[in-house]
């Protein structure tokens, strides 16, 4: 049965991804589920854990380049308390310890709790660890599973969520993603939507979101990227430093990939090389983000990590009226690299709907011929927009008509995606719609790796990379 389904999926992929001749699908399915309003603060989903100074808003993220470390974060509200994580290989036996740091900050007249961050490193691969934080009767216990060692044939399951917020639809997305057994979450920006509030309530809604997502974030590492709702530029209340709440609360392992900013970085996990970009930081030629990406792409070793995945907030291909063309400037700067390095998938959010592209590129722009439109390109990534996590702004219901040639499938419903990497050549992808409280896999296909799936492209990539390494001019010699 499974084999039959896979064969079916395979043939539909051959049809949809390789021969681009057929028109894309605009699904007429629209289900708003619940009104797009934030869950009231007294709802149990935001419950404060019991006990004096009990840790809350617990979340973990990868702490190094290769997956042998995690950063554990939590907040205490009564007093700073301990910065220590006690951990071990069985429940109740926490014979190892790591010590972190604590900080607090103000945002207008809001005072944050004590934010703890602790790097736990030197972990074993493919191992379940149990951990405990907090003091005495108020301590709390969680667990996490480390990824397999970096290996081209490792298998791993990612969940992909964007633009989540804290509504009943957000809750449905979160619960559905937990049901899939996704081992780590690729988050494509716009976390709490706390910026929809004013003054003191902004900080309050960052705190409530931290408690809301803890059911997943305390156990599965979330790979964070920042969206426009993280900017929080509020001159009217004297808060003008971008990303302040986000950066205080959601650390990333950016130093491990030699990045100079927590907003863009890379991690390797199982057999995936994941690159996180910042749509709201400068990225044109010679900016820090551009310089970093140029170097990081050269570090990608498809013999070790066959799957190359890029995360950003604003999509480079989007045929929804919402945010139409907003990703265009980043497309102009980075798209040729994505094709040169044969990126497998680019995930974005921002648009509150689902959309998947064919493998297309628009890098042949020629001023004298006037040619400038996307064409089928086997070296190009598949672009997927999953900004449909369910935040309070609601769905982006208006798609452009007619559906452009580059758009393969689009639907304005809430949901999330999963990417189940099987080995170096195959991965199974699903977009899961939230349908009357149920998770319904809707846009599903088998993905062939851009490097291992085709020996010709593999040879080309080797040749191109060598070429680009040889001809690149060292920084110091640039004028
Ligand atoms: C941080 O906490 C300390 C101790 O409670 C307090 O004195 C200080 O004002 C706080 N700092 C900020 C920036 O809120
Ligand atoms: C651009 O288009 C013109 C006219 O079609 C053609 O002669 C020229 O070779 C093209 N240039 C490049 C770089 O492709
Ligand atoms: C990779 O996984 C796919 C799908 O499960 C399977 O058909 C294929 O034989 C596997 N390839 C290798 C090299 O193991
Ligand atoms: Fe956004």
C-alpha cells in the first residue's frame, strides 16, 4: 500500500516538478476554522507553572554547527534563581550539569522576567537526554533527543511552521505538528505577534507566547528565523532598536557558523545543511549578510549533508496579492547562488497562505533583450511559502489571477509542512492543512535530492564549486 502511494507520489512529482508544462493548481478550499483573535490571557494554554519562581517559557535550539549541543532557555519571574541545567540519560537521574547566564531588560514600562540561557554541549548523537531546571519544589523536567551524526544517509523529520501567533488556529497548527512526530522545527519567522499590542502588553504577549509554544519548544529544538513582526520599531514609546524582544529571548548558535549576527546563521543537522537568512537586515553585495552567505555556501559539503535548505521570512516567489514582490530584492541578490549551489528547498512565511513553486529561476535577465521572467530550471530550488501558522491577522485570501506559470499549488488555509528525509536521494514532503481540527496532508510529493538525485548535476556542482573557489577574490584584495 505504502509502495503504491509512493509510486503515485513519484509519478505526480515527475509530472509536476520536471515537466513544467501543466498549469498550477489554485485550490478553492478555504476554511477559516476559528476567528483570528488571540486566545485570552486567562486561558489554560498560557498557564503559569505552579510554585515559587517556577521556570516558564522553556525552549531549546541547536547550540553548535553539527548538532552535539543545545541552548536551553527559560524565564523565572520572582527572582533570578539558578542558572543550572541538570541532565542525564535517564529520567530522574540528572548526573550532569551545565551553567548558563541570566539577564533581564525593560521594554518601555514592561520589565522582563529573568531570562536564563544555558549551552549544554558535548552531547552524544541519537540520544535521548532528560533535563531539569529550577529549584526545589518548583523544578521542572523535560527531555530532548539529539540528532543522528552527520551522515549522508541519515534520516530525519523536520516540521516547518511560519507566522504562528497565539490564536486558536495557532494552537491547532502546533498540535498538528506535534502529532507528526517532527524531530525539529524550522521556523520561518513571525513568532508571537506581540507587536500588535501597545506599551506594557507587548512584553506580556511575548511571555504568553513563550508559555504557549513550550509544549513543543521545550522538547523539540526550533531553528529560529526572524520576521517583520520581530522588528518592533516603536518610536511612539521610545523603542527604536530593531529585534530587541526577539534577540533577548531567542538565542541562535550564530558564532558556530562564523556569522556576525544572530539573525543569519547556519546549522547542520543529520544530513541537512540549513541556512537561515534575515529578510529585514541588509543583504546586498558587500554587506555582512552577503559576505557571510558567500562563504557559508562554499562550506556546504553535499557528500556529507546532501540536503541544502534555506529559510527566510519574505518569499522570493509569491503569487498572492499579500506582500506581492516584497521578496524581489533578495531574489535579485541571492537567486543565482541558489541555482549555482543547487539548493533543494527554500522555505518562507510572511504571506498567510500556502504556496509551492515549480523548479524555476529568473536569473537570465538581459537588458538588451528585455527578457525577464521565470523559466523552468532543473538547478533551481522548490520555493515553499508556509506563512499559514494561524496568527491574528488572518488568511491572505486573494491570489493573483491567472495563476503564474511558476506557481504549482496554492491554497489559503492554515497549516504547516513536514519534510521527512529518508536518505541522500529521497525525502517525502507534506503540507498539512488544519481541517475542522484535523490534520489533513494536502500537497504531498517525493523530493529527489538536487545533488545525489542526478549524476550530471553532481558533476557540474563539483566543477562549479571548484571554479568559484579558485576565482573568488579574497576580501583584502577587493577595492
Ligand atoms: C534586573 O533585575 C534586577 C534585580 O531584580 C533589578 O535590580 C534591575 O533593575 C533589573 N534590570 C532591568 C533592566 O530591568
Ligand atoms: C542579450 O540579448 C541580446 C538580444 O537577444 C543578445 O544578442 C545577447 O547575446 C544577450 N546577452 C546575453 C549576455 O545573454
Ligand atoms: C532512499 O529512500 C527511498 C525511499 O524510501 C528508497 O526508495 C531508496 O531505495 C533509498 N535509497 C537508498 C540509496 O537507500
Ligand atoms: Fe511577516
